[in-house]
C-alpha cells in the first residue's frame, strides 16, 4: 500500500475543527476539485471529483468517527483506499494530520499514480484545511 500524509495546525480547539470536518457534505465548499458529494445513507457518500482533466466518481463509507479526535473512511469501489484525519490538541490549537493509503496492484501504474496523487492530495488537503480555518475564524 502507498501512503500520502499531510498535516497542518489550525488555530482552534479540536472540538470546533472536528465539528466542521465531520460534515462530509460540506467538503464540496472546501475544495475546487470536489464537484459534489451525495449522501447515500448509513455513513456512505458518493464523491464527484474533477482532477487531472478527468471526472472521478467513487463511494466511501465513514469507518470511524470519534469526536473530537478521529474521522476515518474507506472506499467501497474503485481503487482501494482509506483515509484518516487525526486531530491532536496542541498549544497553538489543533494539529490535523491526514493519512491516505491506497493500493494499486500494478507497480508501474502505482508509480505513475503516486507521482500525480501525492501533490494532488497535498494540494486538496491544504485547500480543505485553509477553508476550514477560514470558517473557524468567521465564527462558524
């Protein structure tokens, strides 16, 4: 499995950060690449993403939601992947660490995907956290 990690510190307590991250449908407002998120019921969501010139649709299920410290998910179709936000209280506010793992059976394809996916995931993650921070500072 390949791993992509990204982290940032947000200047707000974990409870406030988690309250925004757990509203999965709002991620469409957090990144320009996320076109839509459809709630399918029972912690399942269908994501519509436009990235690298292509439209991507995939379904995920929330596998762990422990306020205010962990939000995790797993794909239920397409490329197998898991993701996890770990929130930790720090003197400055909240350290938010994202870990995404994915598995592609063909190592040549995986190598090419890793080259494109790592900067893309980092960009989207930073955009999401920047917009969450903006909402926090706006008093949401």
